[in-house]
C-alpha cells in the first residue's frame, strides 16, 4: 500500500519525466518532421510493458510503443536484458505502421531488478525503399530492422549502426535522429532511477498499481453511463491505390455491456493490394483513441488502466490488422476513419460527446528530385496539413486542425519550410471558403496549400476521402471532401480522378495544390442564428451563395464594402420547407 499523497506525487513525476523526454527529443532531433511536426511519442512503461505515462506526440503511437516493448520482452526475456542495453525495431507488423517508425527501448534496472522501460518512437524521413510508384509488399518499402540490440550493456554496435546508415538516403539526418531518440530515453532512465532512489521500488510499484486502479475505475464508471446496446456505422475509402475507384469498406460495431465497451472491427475490408494497410496495433490504437475521447476528460492520464474497460475484436488479415508481406507505407489513413465511425455509431446515445465527421487526412505530399541549382538530391515532405473538424452539439468545428489520430502534431511554419527547402516556394496556405458542413453548429474549415517548385521534380500524394465526404450529425450537412491537383506555370490546372498520384512530373514553376476537407455540421442549418451566418460571411467562412442555399439567409452587399441581411427575404427563405443539405 502507498498513501494517496505519495501516489499522486509519483504520478505527477511520471508525467514530468515523459514531458522532459519529449522536450529533449524535439530539441536534439535533426529531422523537421520530428522537431517541427512532432511526429513521435515517448513513454514510460512498467516491467510488463504496460504504459504508465505517455508524452504525446501521436495518439496512434500509444499501442505501437507498448506492443513493441512486449515483443522485445518476449524475444529476449527479462533475463536476456542487461543494464545499458537499448533495443531497436521498426518491424511494421509489430509497430503496426510503416518502416519509417523507429522504436528505441531502454530497460530500467534498480538493484539488478528490471522495473520499467523508457521508449521513444519517431518518424525518420527516409529508410530506403522505392521512390514513386505503388508498393505492393513490404520489401519494396525500405530497410526492415528486426528486434536487435543497438547498444549492448552501454556499448553501441558499430556494425549494426553502419548497416542502418548505409541503407538510408540521408544518413546524417538518420544518425542525428538516432542519437536524439537515445538521449530522450536515457533522460527517462535517469529521472526514473532518481525517483526509485527517492521513494523506493515498493512505493513506485504500488503507485503504478494505484494509478492503474484509479484510471480503470473512472473509465468503467464512464462506460456504465452509456446505455447498453449494439451500435454500428460504416464509411468507405476511395480505393487501394492499385484498383482505381474500387471502394474499400470501413465497418465498425460497438457493444456496450455494463462497464465493458467492445469495438468489433471484424467487418473491416480484407487487407488490400496497395500500401494503405496497417498492422493490428494500429487497429487497436484507433479503437483506443475513440474510447479515450468518449470516456475520459482531457486532464485524465493515458495509461494501461484507463484502457482496461475496452475490448477490441480484430481478426488478422484486415486493412487494420494486415499480415506480412502486406504493403504499409501509408498506414494511417484507414484507422482515422475507424475513429470517425466509432463516433458516428455512438452519436445517437452520446450526442454531447460525439463529433461529426472530419477531414481524416494528413494532406501529405512527397516531392523529390535533383535540385538543378546544386546538383543534390532532395526530398520535400509537405504537411501535415490542417483540415476541418466536425461540429458538436455545443460548438462549431475547429478550422485548420490536424487529423484526430495525429494529436499533437503540428504543420511546419512556411518560413521554416522555405529555409530548409529552398527549391520550393509556398504561394498560399489559406482557409477554404464553404468547406465546412452547414448546420446549427457549422463544421470547421479545411485549408488550401499551394507549393511551387523552383526546380524540376516528381510528386507523390496519398490523399484519401476525396469521395466519402465528412458527414454531418443530427441533420447537419456534409463537408467538402479532400482533393489535390497540379497547376502548371502558365496557370493551366491538371485535375486527377482522386488524390492518389505517384511519380507525376513537375517542371520548374509548376505547383501542386492540396485542399483538405472540412468537418461535418451538427443540427439543421436553418436553426443557425442569422447573425452567426452573417458573421461567417463577413469572415470569409461561408459565401453569400451558400448562406442563401444552405442556411436560408439572404446576405447582401451593404454598399460600403460590407454585408448585411435582407430580413424579408430571409424570412421567406426560412419559412419555406427546409430543402435539406
């Protein structure tokens, strides 16, 4: 037993440790996608590999870290790990995602006993593999690192390090990120051992057990407030990148029984030929993200206890539980729509907790080539890009916000992009008028990003949900979907059938344009107050035409460059039957 004050101090200490790990990784990484976009997660775990504190990062990495640690434990066994060992893998079928995600894990010992782990998972910008084209198996996607010891009792394995560095296109960046991740987990080790020295192993273990117990109790209490029953929702994805136009179903069933919340993903599409698969860890993590949003406050901790009421049914071989050798380069797309569908399934019984559909896309582009001015190969990764989130019963959706599964990730500032990548110029990054779904609560707006090349290059995009628009709830309207195109230097647009483009040639002066969708609306648009619609028009969120057609509000120019409402026309419009949206 441990007294509650000590337990709370130790709990807060865990949070402080993971925040320091996160800060140190951000400050020492070489890779823009880590230190600017924050495409990483760090955490502390108990001796069984269960999460004690997660320093987000990406919510979708919660399961990846824990599953990787448990796989490393199973491979080496507790007796096969020594103080100073650092274990590494990027095995896509353990991590649940693509090979760019490197997971470093450091076992923490106290008086010879294995008591915890510090771990970091971060996105390396390149791990080899093909450029352009559609991959159909994991072998084309880059270097696969099985579970290995990159450090053995404090000594780095130079041969293994050289093997990794030789197989990536930017070894300086990769080795810098390797050192940054190791610095982060060593920070976790130092701080955790100091806590063990101060409070003792017994008190720390008891505090972890109490933390899990409290979190589980709160989560189960939240589940019992949900009416028992079975709930279902579905959506679809554009295609698998190999068979254009072949819709990929996303089906979710939720069962609530007392204090147990079950997410059944057995109706998901089988794994596909293209590279949009993800591993079972990602499927479970998507269910965890949705469950955490529905049952916990923002202030409650993320740990093993808070997820114990959740059960996930996930047979192998689906698009979110793919098995080898499925391609997984663009792994994150389907799990985001899984989260959206869980919200959609629960919307009738949890109207104040659920969110209408959102853009569910990173908006990433991959531009690469040889800079003719320097003769050097370059890769420019555009994004992540903000889109619109769905409205709720209480508020409009958020504008220009990163997709749900990417949590704390940021878009890189335009100024930073142009300094780091002088071969590109960002000509526009703006909100998309009319992209938010209409409703009593309006959906958030998506964005438009226009990037102009200053040297010839090729571009790949993996934009999804260009056909399945973000849906509204409770009578709210759908939002604009995602889309992408190329604009030639003379202004001529090149449109694509969907958002998947590989190896498309760009000349100097050409631009690629990504427009991310908005969020669905909530409630009837005719119930939105007239003054709020007018404010939306004045802000450039809603056009005059959409105010009339979707909201039944006649907005007219006031003669001085502004807008006002024609009250009589509005009364006539809103007095007519609601045309729906």
